[in-house]
């Protein structure tokens, strides 16, 4: 396995993880109206988007 393949697998896994954690935090916010959960959900969503954009850019290599 080449190093770039392992890197792509790790980045794809992190995208799935951060999207999942973001939606989990959003559901926590809807249940408890906790502002901290909303802030974390928003931040993790943008981190997932950033990793997704990065994943798409390294796909061309």
C-alpha cells in the first residue's frame, strides 16, 4: 500500500467521524438547548467540510 492511499483512508475516515459527531451534537442541542453543543456541532461540521475539500484535492494526485 502506498503512503498516499493510507492518507486518503485516514482523511475519509475523519470526514465521516466529524460529520457524525457534528450531527450528534446538533441532536444534543435540540434535546437540551445547550449552546455549547450547538457551537461544537457547527465547528465540527466546518472541520468535516474542510477535510472533505482536502480529500477531493488530494484525489487528483
